[in-house]
C-alpha cells in the first residue's frame, strides 16, 4: 500500500496547538524542545500558551505550524507509520522535506522563520490581498486575472481543488479579478484575512532573500520521493528540493495537480500530518476513491495507527 504523508501550510493557528501532542508523546515533546533551541526563543510556550496575537504573526505562525506538524510526524514514526511519498502545501513542503530526510528539523525551522519575515516585509500591509474563488475552474480564473491585471499584479496563487482557486496580488487588481470571476460564473468569492499576498510576483523580494539563505544550506537527497507544489512533479535530488523552495515563494501552489500525480503514482492512502484538516478535505475532493486520515493530536494519531494496521515500534 502506497501511503503519502501530506503536510499543511496553514492550520488551526490558535493557542494550544501541539500542546496535547507534547504532553502525550515524549518524541513530540522533544521536537518542541529542539524547536526552542534552534530558534533561540520558547516557540513551544507560544504554541501552548500564546498570546494569540503573537502566534498569528507570520514569522511565528510558520515555524509554529512546522513544529506542530513535525511533532505529529515524530509520534507516527515512533509507532512504525512511515510514508512512501511526501508532499506539502506551500509552507508544508518544508515539513515534507524533513520527513524525506532532505532537511534537518533545525534547518527547516530557521528557514521558515526567515521565510515568514521576508514575506511579511515584501509588501506593505494593505497593498496586497488574496481571495478564494469558489465554483469556477482554474483556466477561467487565470483568464479573469489576466484580464483584470492592467499595470498591477494579480494571478492564481493556489489551485487547491476542483472549483477552489485562490488569487493574490495588488488589492485593487484582486477586487477587479473577483468581479471578473463572478461574471464568468463563480458561485462565491471570499476575501481572505491574510497579512500579505502570498504566491504571486509581489513576493519576488522575499524569494531573493530566501534564495540567499537556501544556497548556504546543505540539503540532502530525499530518501522518499517528494511531489513539489510549484511544479507538481516528483523530485529527489538536493538541488531540485532547494530550487523548488525558492520558486514556490512567487509561484502558484499546484495542489490539485500534486494530489493527482500522487494518485497516478499509486498512492491510495493520504495522511494529513499537522494542525487542522484543510488538506484532508481538499484530497477528498480531488481523489474521491482515496483513503484519507488526519493526525493533529494524540487521539487522531492513535486512530491513524489503528486504521492503517501498524504495530507499535
């Protein structure tokens, strides 16, 4: 049975995230301890106790999601559940690379902390925007963005599932594109409460800064194959893994195609590893015959191990 571990790029970024994992599993607790040491501040305390407004900051929320995902991964690994494939949605690709052995936990945490900072600083607050377009397929959304851009930037940022595409760019251009999508038959458009317009060309300054950091990191080859989200293709070499992380900052997340590629490769079971259940819902929409489970706390970890008939190590 081919099993893909998929890692979220967003999740339940609320006070208490990861606390139950850390309390229940020594291996998960060690992940949070390593995160605190790697970053030089008590990320675990921020995850477990808040304050909420600090946890929501992009420079904090990105390493918090990563650490929580890897804490869940550690619990699964200790119980003998390991992936044959990995993939991650946006930020989740860093978790996937740790799971594949291409990056260390400490390297990934330091990188995503900087990634969040660079993304936040790339565009002044209020200049950019993102919106979810529901009930309209990707080609029509892309056409609406091209029609609406003018001298501004607006483009698809996430191809999440059939009929769910997120767009990003200058706020005025996003507003124009929303109306153009509605004119093409979109059922609904929702402006997202984000601090920056991720995965569009406005993030180019962040990509340049991150590239300078990534070139200094010693990546390894992935021990299990990764489907990266900027190309939706299989990568294993260290150079391919590094290069994909640079291009994903400005490139669209091709999640629908990534899941389709995993199915083509024989994956029948998807395990969402990390806070929330967003990817579980998307996978069910894309691959209706796939088995989907999520792991975000001790109860769901034990249920996943039982469901997949894995004996504890």
